[in-house]
C-alpha cells in the first residue's frame, strides 16, 4: 500500500489533471481513485487527510486552490459543492473555482509534491 505522502502526491496529480480539463470529482470518487475503500468514517474526514496538505501546498507554492475541484456527491445536501473543510482555507468557492479554471496549468503546474 502507498504511504500517506505518496497518496497526497497522487491527489495533487489527480487534481492538476482535473483542473486542466475543467472537471470536478466527488469525495467518494477521489478516494476510489486513491484506492481507499472500506473505511467506516465519513468520506469527508477520510479525504481531508489528503486534501488538507494539498490545500496548504497550493498556498505555499502559489497556485490556485485545487481542492475546490473535490465536491459533494449527488446524495449530499449540497451536491456539486465543496465540503465544509474547503472553507477552512478559502471563503469563496466560486472565486476559487474561477482561479483554478483560468490558471494555465500546462505552463505553470504546481511543482511535484515532495515525497
């Protein structure tokens, strides 16, 4: 199994790829892509282990907040919106999404996450 640091790096890669395609991903789908299944805690709590370090990393390296691309699934009370954990780092999901969509990810991707 991959280490937590490797999964954080993989999360960054997944989100950068989604940003280039102007797409979002649900928390559950992100965890599935990371190979994390069978957890009994709420999905948001599990995903936060990988998304919080990505949020800090985006701030540190000066790229838009890629974590805005991870959204609640269709069964949520707020489908298609980031979870409450996103708002710990950023106040405005719409503005954050515009920053992500307008960023030139091909020319200015975040540096690789240090493993």
